[in-house]
C-alpha cells in the first residue's frame, strides 16, 4: 500500500479513501472468484464459452481473483510498426510479445493473426490467446479511420484462440457497418465456444467542441459500452473517462437525462468510471480500462492510478500495451506486475 500511495502522489487520499454514493456498489455485480457463476451462468453463453472464460479468469497472477490483466499488442497495425516497436525492436519478434505476456503474469495476450500464427504451436497452450479480428491501418493516404476485418472467426479458432476481440469506432460514418460485422462475428465466436472482447472507442471530429475533446466523456463512452454489451461482448475495453457532458455539448447527438449529471455521476474519476461500469449491465459484463500511450518516466504511476480507479469503480481489470512493451522486458514485467498488485491488494476495496 505504501508503494501504491507513493505512486498516486497527491491523489492518494482522494482515490484510496473515496466512498461512492452516486451509484452505490451494492447495486453492482462485482468481480470475485465466483464472477462467472454469478454473472454468466444463466446467460445464453454455452458451456464451451464459460469454459473459455474460466480459462481467462483463472490464468496468470490474477487467476481466481475475478480480475484480469491483458497485454494487447495490435499497435503495429493501428499505429505502425515503427511507432510501436522502434523504442524496443525486440517486439518486432512475435514470440517476444507472447513471452512478455507470460513473464508478466497476464491472464491473456490480445494480438494479431500474424503474431498468433507464428506463436500458436509453441504458445497457445501456455496462455489464452485473444485474436484481434479487425484493425484500422494508416498506410492508406490520405488517412481514413475505419476498422476493417483482417481475418475470420474460424481462423482465430484454428489458431487455438480462447477469445476474439474487435474494435468499433462509435460515432464514425462507418460505425453501423462495424456494429453489424462485429455482432455477426461475436455470434459465430460464441457458437465456436470462444469469448468476446470489444474495444468500444469513439471517433468523430465533431466530438470536439469549443476546444474540449469528448471522445473520453463518461456519458458518451458509457453509451458505447451499452451498445457493446448489447451485441454480445463478454468483456468491454474502454478508455478511462476524462470528462463528462458530451451529450449536452454536442448539438443533436442522441438523448440523455439530467439525472446522469445531477445524481448518478460526480466529477470524481471513480464515479465517472462507475458510470461506464453501470452501462455494462451494472457490472455483469466486465469493464477493463486501457492503459493508454507510453509517456516514459510517468508510465508506472499512470498505470497504477488507472488500475486503482478501475478497481474502486467496480471494474474488472486493465489492458495495457505500449506502457509495457515499449521498454526492456524486465521493466515491462515490473509494470504489469504493479498493475496486478493493485487488484491483489485486499486493502484497495470497491468504493
């Protein structure tokens, strides 16, 4: 706790001692060793999907806790190989990516068809694979922002993947097509016994109003989560909220309710993240927040802060990539373990 408090700095007391009242924790389905039984047992998920989910929740340092730590490495497509791996060229090697997830005690590694194709025979039995089905590539010029399928659900199954992942750019011109594609893919994945993870990101230039960026607004990301669980995601990946009020600031965008801002959220980051959890069927579908870009020396503190907010909000874990793999393996393992230590620390409770 001392180390975590030191990493949180001036925010330690505000984050560690906060008691949420906007949405009480008693209203949520919270993570725990029996999470699958409490949340998924009576759903339409087949025994094969439940078995795959159990493989995820019971693997790595967080195994059996109800929390997950996932290493995602699809940035070689999403950003470029150079932007992703120049800081540590070892991770151009796909086996090193999977090795980092294993050495780092992660529950799973989420990555591309190419990486898993190279690592499948040697590593599929050592850690659960999540095959990322779609990507946004930036070599098309001028750049466009559209998630397109890079492979099939059947291909992911043949690689030994326990789950599949996909991204939807909610708010983009292409979002409706992406929703349909991903919904179909998730249905097929469930039929084959794999679990599903959805990156619920927002993407629209009009989501920036008067110099304020609402791409990580609690109300907008919460609605993206709500659509995501509707189409069959077993886990939602979302950016940590940075503000609120996107529905009110963006003219003509959807509908909201004053209670969201007057009673159900506050300005506290734990309450903003809890609104994301609430939109994941009140926690019945796990929310994992993303670790974000690597900032260098502050990465460890930023990752621990995000983990504390996620856990205390009622979230299920963290998915952190660049902060871990854009540094030597030993330091990456240390960062991943520091994130996991937050979830293993019984003194850090749900607010």
